[in-house]
C-alpha cells in the first residue's frame, strides 16, 4: 500500500520435480496459503528464468575446491554472518575434531541444495500447523463472523487440489477432519442431547462426501487406500462421531433399517450400530475400478455392441447397443463425482451418460412391468417404494449427474473475460448460458447433454421414496429438492425440453408404485407438491391438460389420512407408541402442508375463468388438505384473484372462495382457533361479494357454520348493517327477505344460548313486533334458570332505553333474585344496577317500589348501599314520572309504614352486623375510618322515630362488649358520648 512504508522480505523456495516443496519468508505472515512475497518470487522465477542463476548443488562446488580455497570459503562465510553463524561454526568444529562425536560416525554430510532422492516422497509445500490453527479458529467461532463460509472455502480448496491431482488434497483433508473430530462441542451436544446446527451439519456432510471422493481416486495406490481406511475406521469408532442421518440427540432411534427382515426383525433398533458420516467412505474402500466393462465405458466414446440382446435385467448394453452400468445408483454416481474431482471430466461424463441411459431403461422396464401387473395389483395397496431416495441422499447422486452433464453443455458469455473483470463488473455480468451442444455418441436424435441433465433431474425428483427418519434427514430432502428445482428454473425451456417434460410427466403418472406421482403410493412416501408445482408451471403453456393432471395427482398427503390403505405392512406401526404424537416421524409436516397449499393456490390462480377446472381443483382441495389455516389461506387467495381491481369479479372463483370458507367454518366450529373471529368476518365479506342468496344461505344454515354468539353478534348484525344493504343495492323486497332470515336466526340463537344471544336477538327483531315479543318471551323463560343478574340488568336497561319501562322493571326484579351482596362488598359492580332498578321502580309508582324492596332487602346486606337506596326513596314522591301521564297524589312515603319501614329496619340491622364484623379484625390504623362509619350509621338510625334511643343502646352495647379495645372505645366516647 502506498501509505505503508516499504519493507524488504527475504524469501527462500525449494523445488523438487516441478513442485514447490518448502517456503520461508521473513514477513512472518501466518496463513494456510503462500504469502504474496512467495507468490511474487515464484512468478518472477517462472517469467524470468534467466535472471535467477541456476547453480550446481553446493556439495559439488565444494568438491572442486582445494584445501586453501575451502578454508577461505569458511572464514569468509563466518565473517559475513559472524553473529548468527559463529556459535554453530564453533560447535561443528569441536565435533569434527572429536573422534568419538556423532558427526564423525556418518559418512559424508547433508546438502540442502541437492534436492531429494528419486525414491523420496515429493509433494507441494503445505503448512500443516497453519491448517490446523485456522480450522480450529473457524470452528471455535461457531458459524459466526463468516467462519462457515471460510470452512467451505477450505473444502473447495481440497476439491481444487484433487482436481490438480495434488497429493496434498488428502493430507489437508486429514488435518481438517482431525480438527473437526476434536471440536469440544461434539461431546457437549451428545451430553445435552441437543442436535448440532444445520450449517455445521452440512459441513460434516461435505467432509464425508470428500472422503468418499478421495478413497474412490481411480489411480491411488493400495497402501495409500489402506492407510486412509485405517484412519477412517479410527474416526468412525469415536463415540461422538456424527451420524449420517443426523439423529444425534433426542430424536427417535433410526428406524430406516427396522423393517421386518428374518431373524433380526425384532432386534431393538437402538442397539444397532449407527451409520456415521464416514461409513460410506469406509464402504467405498472396497470398491475398485478394475471391472473391464467399467474401464471400457470411461475410456472410450466408441464402446458399443450392436449384436447384443437386451433381454435381461442387468444387460451390459441396451437395445441400441449402448453401454449400461448397473450399480447401486448413489455408488455409481459417487464414482462420477470422484472422476470429476480427480480431474477426469471426460471419463466422468461418459460414466454419467451410461448411468442416465440405465436409469431411463429401468424406468421404461418398470412401466412395462407395472402395466402387466396392474390387473393383479390390489388398488390402493403398495409396498413397492425406495427406502433410499436419491434426492436428499448423503451422496446427492442426482445432483452429481445433473452438474456433470450441465458442465458439459455450458458456454461462457463473450463478455466474460476472467476473474478480475468479473469482480469489477458484477452488475453487468450476464449469467452463464447453456446450449444444446452437438450430440454425444450415446444419445437419441435431438438429444443433448442439456436434455439428459434435465431428464435425469425429473426422474430423480419424481422417484417414489420413503420419508427418511430424523429431522435433519427430512429437512435435507426438502432442501435438496428445492436446490435442484432452482437449478432447473435457470434453464429456459425450448421445444426439445418441453418434449422431455411431457415424456417424463406421462411416465410418472403411469409408472404406478415406482413413481411418486403414480396411481398407487405408499402412505409414507415423500410428497410431490414442490416438484408438481414446478412441473405444472412449466407444462401449463404447452399442455394444460397434462399440467393439471400431474398437479391434481400430486395434491394427496396420505400420511394425514385417518387410516392407512389396508395391507400396508411394509413399515412397523408400533412406532406410534414411541412418541405420543399422531405423526411422530414427520418433523417437516408443517413445511410439507404449506407446499401443498402453494400447489393448490397456483392451480386456482391458473384456473381463473375456467369453470370445469375450478370445480376439479376445489374438489381436490376439499379432499386432500386437512389444515383449516391452509384452506382459509386458499379461500383468501381465491377471493383476491377473483376480485382484482382491473376486471369484473370472477363469479365461479368467488364461489370456490366461499365454498372453501364454509369448509373452514365447519372445520373450526367445535375446535379452538385464535383466528376464528377473523375467519367469520371474512366469510361474511366473501358471501356479500357472491350476492344476497349466499348471505341468505349462510344465515339459514348458521348452526352448521357458527356458534350462536357468532351468528347473532357478527353474521346477522353485519348482514343487517346499512353498508351491506348499500353494497348489494337491495330493493325493499330483498331487504325484507334478508331481514326475515336474520330474525329467524336471531330467535333460534336466543333459544339455544339465551345468555349470550338474547340482547342481540332483541336488537335484530326490533322492527318486527311478533319477533320482538317472541325474543322477549325467550328472555323471560331463560331468566329464572340460565341467565346471570348482569345479563338480565343489561337487557333490562336496553328495554328501558327502547321505551318499555314495565318490561325493564320485570327483568330488573328477576335480576335481583339472582344477586347477593354481602356486608363488605361496597364497591361491587352491580351496585349501580341495584340503584338503577330501585330508581326505575320508584319512578313507576308505590306498588312497584313496594314489590322490589323485599327483593332488595333479601339480596343486599351492604349497609352503605341500603342507606343510599333509603335516602333516594325519601327525597321524591314515587310515580312522579308515571306511565300514560298518570299523576300520583304527591305525598312523600312514610318511614313508619311499609315498604320503607322494612327497608329502614334492614339498613339499621345491616349497620349493626357490619359493625360487629369490622370490630372482630380491626387494627389501630382503621380506627378513624371506623368512627366515620358509625357517624353514617347514626344518620340512618335517626331516620326512625325512636332512632336516638336505639343508637344510644347500640353504642352502650359496643362499649361493654369491646371494652378491651380501650383506645377505640375512648374515641367512640369522645364522638358519641
């Protein structure tokens, strides 16, 4: 940098057989890779070989010197570097002069400039200590500060080294693996029973895949492979070594191998040894490349046998005479990956083509076999499925084939000049283009590497496979599927590729149990929703019928069906008892259901305006989607699509939306759902858009859709609102018909749930005398049994507000019979209702007041409330605001006669009882408050004609009974004598 002072670095580089075998630099930079100074010196030596003088080894030069020259040479060397060299020179001189010294036992002397012996190992310089330090540092950062990205870069470096056939690739991976195995978090997670993070888990996967590549090196020596195997077995035996399926921790035991198989069928799965991330690499050590058929495939484009009869399962050639390669598919693809990784792209491509041709032939044979057996196959039953799916597999076989074939047909854009240009013009740089390059020897006419890549991806994605065990393995299935589809989406579909899509869609639909889209699938097959959505959108512009057929077939989600198809015995079902959960193994179920919902939504959007298709999609949704929240989302989606602002509403789609909404209502009617209120409001909005008949229909069938409270407070109220009438442009006749349905609903709801619906029913029936009377009678009938005083007071106040004071009074007296106010409840919320009821009775006349007071006396024991009522009743004449303009005589009521005498006695009695209750638990800080309470009591006592005498006797009694409370009694004497 210009701002930094210039420094001079001393660099030394050793070469051996065209490799840099060691480097040193005085800059002191610590890194896995060479510092800039080493690179600079290397480039200088490459570009200007003449400037760097080549010398013979120093031992040869010394051999040519005589005794004097040698002495001169040594003395000059010591003089130039005397401070650094002198102690070593002195020590060596002493040792050489000592006859018994170790140095004199060896013939000759070392020469660092002479290079290694022909038999010595020669490899590129790798700073092992730095590799270990860096990996340790990245792991300690736990995925933060971009450490995960750094580790992935190291893995990429290993792949790059393998591709260059640099023997350090395996050395570097060994160092990385040792640090991974030493990560202290492994044992911590094992003790705590927690799973490792997803990103960290993916790094372990890559580690396992790289070892697979290394041991499958087609040109490695046997002794080298043996040493790797020993190392892998050592790591594999460590108890914290991560498992392949990611089931470390508190997940279910691995049930993948728990299928009934002979004698070991009942073996406890938890005791079975687990496969680790290294198991596949260990198994791959047994694989070799000596098979002559395999050698011919990878070494020649002309390897054919046109006279071969393709009639057996494992034929070496197909009917075209092209070579086939029958091997466990993930293993065969691991060979492809190994060839690519070790810098044999041509050979990898040849093997990939043979594998794809084998898969295509197998697919055709399976289809033929299924068609032959179809009559015998019991419909709805299948146990034919692949326990080891190719998409989401630890070795990613389909991804390997796809990328090998895509690399072969990639054409760089003209503007893509190189790395520096790429980084400077990130914004303008075009994506890589893919082209149909001239056909390979073993491809059908019109086919290319591109069509082959696409076809093998479709075959893999459509394979019927069982859902693997464990959260990680299941998430990996989803992730790999999405990654593969996103790669496919980068390819522009032309006529040739559309043909492939058509061909594969038909295959997948007709291939029965071999296909995830077959007519008959296993209950626990991986669902096809994500893949089918991609197929649907790709096929729709070219073959709508096939697109819909594929998507509709994929909508099913059998694991959620209440019963598995009969005869499905290919899985042990005792697993349900392991975890108290209906679907213990499907950890990604919520994601799967959302993908199913996405597929349905995509079809609904595409089917807008097509009545037949919309009906088919609706049926499929109703049959296959089991989650109310997802059906509600689809109903909302359909509503939005149907009512887009720029066009007239699509009435068929609106009806679909309403139908789905009704299904949601039925599903959530008897279950708790926090979105229920929102759902009900939305349904009324949707029905309003559909039209008046839809509103009428939901009100007539309310009991199958809504609770009585929802039906009255939300549905009928919204339907009867002015905004709805205006929105629907209703005439008088239509308004009356709708109002009639609303009133019928209201009365039915009031009968079913009077506590919560009576008031709404009365409100809805206000404009119809007979309906209103009926609603009132329902309230009266329910008042004695099922309704609380607060509900009755609310309805009574509403009655008074509507101008029915006698009815309000009747309901108020019924409410009083349910009420009970004890002596200390002087802040009870019902007090206002009691005061209002007494005021209403007082306003109606003496008889009404006389009738309610005994109820008040019976229900209210709180002295302050009773004295308040008493005072109000003595202030004005009863019936002053009488009915029908009738006026009373205008006399105030006497406290000596009924009904006020009864109220007065009850109030005095309440004060006496409350006083005794208070004195039982009184503390000094409440004394002054108690004296004020007695003052209020005296005011009430004095309202009676002999009240003065009664109060004096009451005080005397207190002094006698509570004479122990001296301070309090002194305060009583001071105030009351």
